[in-house]
């Protein structure tokens, strides 16, 4: 029998399920699972002798007996300073490293992952867990849904683990992303309609016997992978944290992983600070920002989704909305929105700095440029490579709606 070292738990109903079950959501409220798991403290000095991947923080991660078999060396991405250029771009970046107001901004280059996006952090956790279940005879295929990056990551790590994968994507997904998914041997299922229609189709497939839903939204193992983003910041900054962490939010997997890490680091006495989490959405699809600024704990009536260049965060009804709103408020953070013009401008600006980032991935830099400066160190993630979407005429990112 498969040994169960952790348990799924519903944050609302407190219903539990063993992690070797294929039940992918709470049977009572149909919400996503959390993971009942007690992390251990990570010793900063011990990290100097460890391999350069997210598995260096093994004390903080759920037990994964097959982790060495699925890793592709994910994690360990650089943290580099960003400096607002002068209008005429006359000064080198080194002379303008301080943002207005005395703060500074650095970027975490998470697009330098094996599949060119931060989703590798969570996908490797899902693949390791799925391999454990497959070897115990629990599953025979993996099902995922994505607007591109998560599907690519699941396909790559599924291939690494020797698992059969089906990836559901919305019609109109970037051809370059589809090519990458297929190259890893996964079967692509293009679904007519929007991102929500794609999720429904994948969930129906995941309900079939023998299917494991490798959901970056519903499965909490993914969040325990994305939390390593903050562990890396803590290590790179010598055991401290930035004053502000800005993250793009659609389904909120990076933000919720960051919130997990902040809690763990503080609970283990590894930091006495709690950075503000600033969430960024595209103005065209911003249900969480609307709810946050209205003081609501839940999303209101769904609004029609408008086309946006930031397709990766264009989620009208994120299942973990309540958790996302609570996490931002707990840190004294806020929500910002960016326009399509600001996204285009931010992508051009980063390209001029030597960083070619896809449209969703530039949203945080666009928000930081447009918002009043925050004191201290602000860190933004650059989550996906520009090679995945290319440039539209005029230098802006190409929409894949």
C-alpha cells in the first residue's frame, strides 16, 4: 500500500483526503485542496554545499521519493537590479539603479527555467507526486489545462517522469507554446471558448478512472513548488527578504506559494519581516482587483472577460479567490492593474535592457513603473520568455486570444 505522509484538506470544510487518492477537489464545497504538511526549518549556512535547484530546500518541501528522477535543474534563477531609464535613455542603468523615492527594484529571472517559465517550480512537484502514484498503480495518465506555460511545464516534466499526458488548451493558444507541448510528447486538446471552458473540459477528463489532474490551481503540491521563489529570495539576500514582492495574479499560484513561504520562514524564526505582497492584474480582466478595492472577501458577479495581451492571468473566476484576497491583505499589500498600452511599453522597455519577456510576464514591471514608488527593495518576477509569444507590430507582444 502506498504510504501517505501528508493529507489534502479543504480550507473551508476541513474535509480531508489522502494524497494517494485521485479526488482532485473537495467533494463537499468543490473547492481546491490545501496540503496538511509541516515543513522543517532550512539552515542558511547548509545551502552553500547543496545543488542548484529548488530541491536544495528539501526540508521545506513535501516528501518526494522520486524527486531526483524528475528534476531538470529548475530553480536557482538570477536576481538582477532593474533601473528606470531616463526619458532619452542617456544614462546607463547603473547610474539610475534607485527608483524614485529612494527605493530600488530587482527582477527575478524566472523565464530562465527549463521550459522558459516559472511554472516549472510547481510542475516538477506535480510530476514527482504523479510518478509516486503511477508506480503504486493508482494512475495511468496525467491531465492538465493551461493557456500555455503550465501545460508546457507539465508536458516536459511528465515526459521526464515517463508519464502519458493530455494537455487541454484554449483555441488560439500561441502556436509556439503548442509546438513546445507537442515536442515533449503530450497530446494537445484544443477547446473552443475561453480559459474557463478549457478548465471544464480538462476536469471532465480528470474525473475518468485512472486520470490524475495535474492542476496548477487545484493541486496544492504546485503551490509548495512555487513557494521556493521566496526561499530563493531569502537565500540570495543573505537571510533577509525584500520590502515588497510584486506578483502577477490570475489563478494566484505564485502569490499563494509566496504567502506559504513567508509564513514558514517567519514561523521557523528565519526572518522577522513580512514583505507586502502586491498583486497585478490586467485591467481588461481584473476580478480580484475589483473585489479587493471593494473590501470584499469573495468575487462579485462575473464580468465579461475582454481580450488582453496578458493571457496568462486572464482568469475571470479563480477558484482560490478567497485565499488570494486574504493573503494580500495579511501582508498590507494591494492590487494594481495595468492597461494594454502599459504592457506593450513595459515589454519594449525590458527588451531594451536585454530581457525579452512575454506579455504576461511583463505585467509586474508595467505596474511598478506606473505606480507611486515604494520604499526599500521591491522584487518583480519575469515569469515567461518572449520567445513563447514573440512581438506584435509596433513592438508590443502579440495577443494569443
